[in-house]
């Protein structure tokens, strides 16, 4: 079968796929997140590579049926899990269109309009995080991991200018950086990949609000300076994965300025609060950061993959990532920098179109409404926990994540009790919550992340939790 399908075949398959996606979206408010426990399988597929092709319509239908009927549905309204949203439909259409036109964003010469759209989208985001008149730049990434890696690479290039070309071999420098014990583990991975070693990342204790403790931070900086280490960066978090905690960004910015350190804010989740005029104060001080990570594939309802790194030190992007090659086409007088010079990636996808198109169709105010509504739902759920006879709130939610646990359980038994509740809730596949550890405490974690989640889904989860608590108690007795 030729790859070049004829006009009618393309049309028929395309319409069929749109119908399948459309029906899938119709099902999401009530769709189970996954199969019941006894029907789940995790073995490898063992089919041999096909030598000849099959009927395209049949293959498409079979694939969709298997993935929809037997898959795990992050976009479902009853998914109260990690920071993975229901994608906007405009974003889905944008992803299909990008796959079709396949722009190469490494160089401006081969992606003139696509690069302009990406630069405009970066500017729109940056204007919300910094301000309309600020001098900043940035680039789309594959996600928060790459964005954090890029920010730390810039921080190193800023403090150790020779490191980009010469590395640290023989320099005697011992760079260290600081973040909270609750911060994302992409920072550990980045420290290892950057060659400074994961032990260079100092994880600082948190306070009662699960925020990085500024006093403990300064104490560790003094200790490192006294023993010959060279601090170069502080990483604050705006919305931790476990609890949604937001560090005191202004306090950390003050310390960074006092010691001349690069200040990065990992706002992969929480930086989206800047899209709400009403709730922007949740991340007050973020505009003081030298660099910021934000993942549109978290609170901005984008499909994977979409991360962004922004910086007030635009010169550092080229200093850190810029290289020269004879084969990349050059544009005289261009005002947009080739993406391969400001990014860890080379060949790269147009991850910006989905957000650009969503904003064109729905506008920023749609995000304001989404953020306001989801914060209200999370606080509503937290209030229910406080009134519950069966559960207790571990910490007041700062964003849309709620941490709670069974009431009256001895500390030594909390982990097992939480696991039992989560198992009861997720066994039939209808809903998904998870156990985790926040601030050293074993907790049950739920998150409002889908724009389809409403009071109906919250009430269903509450009823399921009460039933699980009663069932777990009965088994224990």
C-alpha cells in the first residue's frame, strides 16, 4: 500500500477519526478512568511487525476501540490525579494540523510563520508572568523537565561563563544550588545531566505550609560558603506536585538578590495562576525571577507535550545554547532568533500552536474562569473533608490539590490506611486518586484538574470515600 493515499481515502479516514474523537469527548464527563482491577493487564504486546498492510479503516477502528475501551483516561472528569488535564478541543485540532504540516522550528528560514506564532505565544505568556513592558525571552520545551534543565543551564552559564565551552574539569569549582524538600525531582535529574552532580542540589526543609524555609536556606548558604562551595542558584516552587504548595517567592527573591544568586521559579503548575487577574497574587513575586518554568500541559489544559522556559536574562539563552553550523539556512535582518540557538532541542515540533489557537478561540478570560472555578471546587472539597466524620484535612489547599487522610488513625498505621482507601476508590476503575507523602506525612491526594470536573463528580467522590472508609473500618474490625 502506498503512503500517498488518494483524496477520498484521506477524507474518509479523517472524518472517521474526528467522529471517534468527538464521541470520546462526549463520554468524558461520565467515563471510567480505567478498567476494573481484575481486567487490567500489564504484559507486553507480542505481535510481529506486519509485512503487509491491512485495511486502514479496520486498523483505525481497532486501534481506537482498544485504546478507548481498555485504556487509562487522564481526560476523564473523574480523574482526580496528577497534573494531567482534559485537553481543549481546539488544542486537539491544532495537534493534528501540526502533524500534517510538520513545520521544522529549528530554524526561522524553514518555519517563518510557525516561528512567529511561537514567539508571539511566548510573549503572551511572558507578559502575564513578568509584565507588558518587561524585557524577557523564552522558548517552548518538551515539558517542565527540559524547562528546568534549561533554566539551570542558564544559571550555570551566568555564574561560570567558561563552563559552556570548558566544563568544570580542573576548575576546582564546586557549584551548589538550593530548593525545597518538596520540589520536583526533575531538578535532581537536571543537576546530574549538567555535570555538577545530584548531590550539588541542596534540599532545604519546609515550614508548616510546606514552603521552603528561608531561615534554613540562609543557614545552608552560609555553611556552603564557609566550606568552599559556590552557590549559584535558588529554585522556588509555585505549586508542588504533592500538595500544590507555593514557596514565599518574594522572600526567596530577596535572598537571591542578597547573595547574587540566579533565582528560578518552577511554576510548571502554579504559574498558570498569572492568567487570572483575581488570583495572580498567589504567585506574587514571580516577576522577580531570573527564569520561570510553566507547563501549559498542566493547568492550561493542553495535551502533551508543552513546556515553556522564560527568562529576564534574554542574552543567556544564546550564550547557553547557541552554536554555529554551516548547513543551517540564515535570514539576513531577521528579528527572531533561530530556535536551535535558544533551546536544548534541535529539530523540534511546533508545540505552541495548540495554546495559541485556544487563546485565539476562547481568550484569556476563559482561563480566568477555569482557574477561579477549580480553586473554588478544591476549597469546597477541603471544607467537606473538615466536616467529615471519616477524614481529616492535612493542610489547607493553596491551589487545586487537597491532601487528607483517615481520621483517628495512629501515625504508624496511616500509610496502610491510606493505601486501603485508595485501593477501594480505584478498584472499579471509575475514579482515580493517589497516595503520596507531603511534608513527611502520608496523605491521600486528590486534584481538580479537568475542566469537565464539577460538583457532580466531587459529590460522587465524596460518597465513594465515605463508603470506602466504612468498608475499610469494617474489615479492620
